[in-house]
């Protein structure tokens, strides 16, 4: 029964996307990009590649989890062909210039006919889905063709797609995977309790990703000059509520703290500059031209935030007040205390670092003042160094399993 609802839902979603494309640029990219998929697939088959690995990511966040695995596979054999499909334009637009990928496409609408055509043209040796986006007809067709299927960084909770209405349907989908690497213990236990045994608790691939970034050379001498001996707070991917609290915090503590703020939406940089106008705000794009003392530096670019955390004393991660928390690993990997809003029930990694006493909550300016005073930064650093040492290497293990699966497929 749920398969009927699934098919209707797919058709309705794409119908609405088509209408939205008439006036919405993102929806237009969503539709037009799929028109190019079939031509791109036909071009792939003109070449004789050693092995084709197909990764599917819903969007940019899932792609970040796939990156270290992709790089590990590519470093093993540069002749391996890596193709990545996306559901949304944000992931596609970011990945199309990524040097370790050979082809980037949009996933076509999930229908039986499209699934058969898609896999018939692509002919992948191994298929890797990231996190939780499960496309029924593609997975069913891949299983029929005996293509090894892996689900990496899987994360599910009771409810969601595993609610009473859809649970049996998605359990059948999940059984088709050769192996499911779960991101957290709760997912492992949830799936195991539903009768699934093709499971392995591996942890979050983002750990390896942020470790890669933290080891890249990066230097900016202007930040320390602007801070001028003050402790540095870096607020990453912040939302309006967090900005308002931080504004009051800087008002109270201007002489002791220097604030670096990266807004959730870069286009709001000028708006935030006005919000903090009393504290001589500087845009990062203009940092070389500024010599005045400032209380706040606004990051008005994309791609630099994850490297800037190395300079801070305390990291504030945005989205915590709306259950839309951004990546906390990016700051934790530099062994910095992380402070977030208190509405984060959907993020299991939060509990890990709360118990480790390296992550803290705040809901207002008073709680924030108290929290900052009680943090022992040296003890936090010691605990995080130990944790990251014990939890790295997930991606290498997964990449080896994929390489073995591809060899077994080829010799069949």
C-alpha cells in the first residue's frame, strides 16, 4: 500500500517543482539539470573505465560525508570513475568543480522506467548512498542486477520514514543493501530492533573530513591583529536569534572578547554590519584595507569558516535554537569548546560531546556569561585530542570494503 503513496508523492513533488521552476531559480535548476542527465550518462559509456563507483547524496551536507571516502578510492586507483548524483542544486553546484569526481549529475525522478534506464546506461560496479535518502525503484533495480549496494553514515530514528505507515516498506528497501554503516549507536539499535542484520556501527565520516581540513596549511595574520590580545569567539553559521544574543554579549564584554561572525546566509553580511554598527564591524573581504580597532569581523565568503576555527578560543555553532544545528565537528577538531542553543534533539553527536564535557548550551545572555566563566579550555582540549585520535579512520575502512566489493563484482 505504501508503495502507491510513495509513487504518488514522487509524481506530485516533481509536478510542483515544475510549476515552481517558472519563477524560482533553484526549482528551475532542479528541473533543467535533470534534462541533461541522460546525455551525460550516454557520454560515460563511450569510455572504458576500470571501475565505476556511483555515490548518491541528497545535498551538500551528505556530500561532505562522502568526500573522504571518494578521495580514498581515487587515491587507490586514479582510473576508477567516480560519479556523484544529487537531488538538490545546492549539492550539485558545489560538487561540479570538485577534482576527485569525474561526473556530476542530478538523480532522475525515481520511477521503474527511469531506474532501469539509468542503471542500464551507467552500469555502476558499486553503489553508495549517503545517510538516509532512499530511492525505492533505483535500489530495487540495482538489487535485481546484483550490484553491490552500501548505505554509509546511515542515520534513522523511530518515527520519520520508520513510522507505522512506512516502516515495513522502508525495511524492505534497507534489506537490499549489502551493508549499512550506521552513523551512531541509536541508529544501529533502532534498525537491529526491526530485524535488520546487515549493519555495522562505524561512526560519522565527517570526523575524517574535518581532520583532513584541520591539517591543511592556513594562515591569516590579520585576525590576531584585530583581536589585539582579546579572547576570540567565532560564531559559525549564525541565525538572527544568536546574532541578537551575541550583540548584547559584545556590548557587555567589548574589552575582553573579539567576535568573528559567519552568518547562515552570506547575503546578510551588510545587514549584520548594520546590526553591529556600534562596534566598528569589518567585512573579511575588506580586512586588508582596515587598520582601525574593531569589535567584530564578519565573514562574507563561503568555504573559509571551517579553517578559521583554529584561531578562536570559543566556538558558537548556529542553528541550535531551531533544531537545525550546523556542523559542530568543524570547531571541535581544533580542540575548542563549542557552545550551542538548547533545541538540538535531532543531533546525536551533541549528546556525545555533552557527556564528554566539551560542548555547552545557552539560551540567553545570562546563561552565556556563566557558561563561559566555567569552561576549562585546557581540559576540553585534552579530552578532544583523545576523542579524535580514537575515532579517526572510518573512511579508510569503508573505502576498503567498497574496493573489495567492486573486485568481487568484476570477477562474477
